C-alpha cells in the first residue's frame, strides 16, 4: 500500500498501531469487463450432544406499543415454547443467552490500526456504518469486540412473521416476510457477527425456496436455528439441522420410512448423502490442514461408499412432523400447511423406523433394534467424531469471512480449535470463529500484500455494505424492507438469501475460474455467479440505489439512504474519497481507483445541484471497482 493511502486512512481514524511496510498488492485479472482483481463433537458453547432434544423457539408476544404496530384482530402465535424477552421498540422476540454467550469479559486492547479495524468489521459484519465504529474498535481491541458479539441477542425471525402477518387480511405469513426478516437482521441488529456466521452456515447446510415450495415459517424457523447455534457446538447444530422439518422436507428425510419388501421401497438416501458430502466431511479424507489424504497408489481416499449412505439413511428413518403430536396417524397425516409443524423439530415414529443394523463411517456398525432416537444420536456422533469435520467446515467458514485461499497452516490452526477449544471440548464453533478472525493470516496491515490473499465479496454482502455505509432506514418499526428477490442476474444481484439454485448453494467452495487463478492453483467460489450478465445486473441495481437514494416502491417499507454525511464531504473530494476508502475498501484503495474517483468528482459542479450528483456517480463507480468488489 502506498504512503498516500496510509495517510488517507489515518485522516479518517486514529491508528495506534499503524505499522508495517508500505507494499504494492499483487493482483490477477479475473473478469475483463470489470478488471476485477484478487491477490492473493461433545459439549461446548453451552451445548451438549446426545439424544435429540427440541430446538427451542421463542413465543412471540403482542407489541405493547399500539403506535408502532397497528392493533389487528389477534392471531395465535404458532410457537409454544417460552419466550425470553420482547423488544418493545420493534415488537420482536429476542433470543438471548444463546449458546456461546456468558463467557468472562476480557480486558480491552491491544489497540488496532485503522486498516486492521476496518478489515475486521468488513470480515465480521455486514458493513461499517461510520468512521467512529472503526475508531471504537481500534481502542476496544479484537478480543473484547468478539466477546460483545458473543453476548448479543438475536431477534427471532419467527416472531417477525408472527408480528407481520397480523397486517394481512387473512392473517397469513408470506415468503417475502421470511426474506425481510433476514435483511432486517443484517442491516439493523447489533449482533452482526452472529448474522454473518448464520448466513455462512446457510450456504453450507443449504435449504432453498427456489422451487418455490418452502413455507414462510419453514424458512424463518430454519434461520432461527442457525442463529441460535452459530456460536454453539457443531454437534448440537448438526442435530438441530437434521431434525428441522425444513431440512427434512428439502432433502427428503421427512417421512422417510423403513424398507417395504412388498413394494420394494427403502429409506430415502438424499439427506444421508448430503449430510456427509456437503454438511460435514466431504467426499475424500483430509489431513488437519485440509490437504487430501492419499493411499499407497497416490489416489484420494474416499470418506464413505454407498453402503455407508444406505446405513445412514436407515439410521435416519422414521421421522415426521412434530407440531401435531405423536399419534401414529400423524406420520402421514400431519398437515403440510400447518405453520406449527414447521417451527417444531421432527419427532420419531418407532413403527416406521428401520430396525436392522446400520453401516456407518470407518467400519462402525449400529446394532439392530435400537430406537430411532438412539440410532440418530449415534449416527450424528459418528459424523462429528470424524477428523474431516474440522478442516472441511473450517475452510469454508474461512472462505466466507476472510479469504478464498487460506494456507494449509491457517486451516490447520482452525482445525485444531475445532478439535479442542482449549478446555477439551470438540466442535466449539465460538472457538472456531475466534480462531478464524484472530489468526495471523486474517490480521495485520500487511495482510493484503500476502500471496493468494483476498476474496470476492458476495453480491448480497456488497449490497448490505453499501446500505449500512449510508445508514439506510425504513419507516417500519420492526425493520421491514422491500428486499425480497434479488437472485436474478439480469436485474438483481444474482444472489438472494434462501434462494440458491440447489443444495450446492450459489457457488462451490472449490470453484476455479478459468485463467490465471486456475493456473495458479487458486479457487474463487463467488466467481461461479460472476459473468457479463450478473455484472451488468448488479451495476444497474447499485445505480438504482444511488440514483433514487433508496430502495423499494412501497413507502411503508422503502429503504432510504442517509446521504447527508456523504454530501457534507462532496466539496472536499480528498476527504470524501478517503472516507470511501476507509469504510468500503478497508484502506486498500489503489491509486488508479482513487484518481478516477477524484477526477469524476471534480468534473461535477460543487454547487447545490451538483452535490448529489457527485455522491451518486462516485458511489456507482466504486460499487463496480475491484478495490470494493474484492475484499482484502
């Protein structure tokens, strides 16, 4: 990084430890039309494994403020478990004291440089809201900031649907409400890291409404589950996901039953296959550093075969909706359209469960005649004990938060945190996330100059970054927005939460775009959804955002950008670009982008009518620049 760039960042935020040599960042061309560049299972977190337990859901209560939410005819909430508390400002139920919270408070410090503080906020939140956030983090230090994030509650997505459906004529929830709940968490909640990790988990343990055939409460309850377990134990997370009716429906474990010799049917193998391939261990055995284990013939060693898939399918048989009780008829007759069935874990029906032996991983065989609950618990224990889980999951979480091509040593350190959190606990996701964000490869002013470092920001992350940089607000007290279907590459972002094209997400963690990256042996997952069409569609979406100073067509939920702080700097081009650099480029803006922005801004009048144009055009250009699109 040039000395000029360092002085720009320090103009915006104090840099107590701004050290390290200035260095140019090596880049590789990745998309010609944009000139994009990229350099580069036991208890834990307050949870335990074992026999299946319900995943607690909040019990929303009416909003006490009639001025904030119109009082309609009461609609019975669909969740029956006890609530923690209700946010009187939004009317939403807060899920507090979640797994991973309650740890001792660390001391403040050590202080961070402005560059490193901005980078951490970019890695661990949905965007920086002001230079003051950077300054505060500099003084607070990483450990204390993370501790505060562990303690933050999360507003229940289910309670958002409970609240909003009261405004509908028929009292029904909609798919759009489920998407609104996600965006309101990303844009407005203080527990930003939980939101980032839950989103990352949703891209590993994928469910999707692309058909569309998921119910609104199915999506909302699934996101509540990921939020609840984001900092907890992987074993508990995997159990909650396995027993979630949304996953059960999406991957066919719901109502999967024992073999029937008369019809030739057998337990459905879909979930059994994907939980192994995508959610936990992958296709080949790994070393702790993520490298592939080879046999005597130098060939990758498979983690499982078809007999193992069949064994897990048998172990997972006999489960159905749990919201309407365990009467034997409910295995088949529980109502698909009953919201209560989507917010309660599936329950076992012993007479539909395969009773024979089951072949699991690494030669483990479950004995015959176990209960469905015991078979499922043993099967999940078998998965979570596998040595692949740490490097397989750890690498993907590094990719979602920090960099696409972590070194083997980085993966090994994160795998070690998964294997043992320092207290003898395996699978502690809080320890994993802390290891990822505090690793030497994630921190330090020289990080962007390191070989193979960086990642393409996902389209929805870029959009959220911009919305938060402008402190976008909505008139709705509960945070309703018009952000619903952004997955179109033609006129959207090419990505939208819970709308992936398949269980394989929008992109694969090992995707290699043809060209210099593939030749260098590097991956760039997000480039799987980056092409001429998506680039143009994304640019048009950002242009609409800045030109209209907001997003949405319904005045009751329209997001409005707070342009005043940016317009106040419009007559000071150097200061304006410096703030853009800090908040949206982590202080890594290159001289070429900087000069282009300054030339553009100075070419527009600094009179009253020209001030808004300076902001609109400068941010439109920045939204497509490699310095913003590529996270370093």
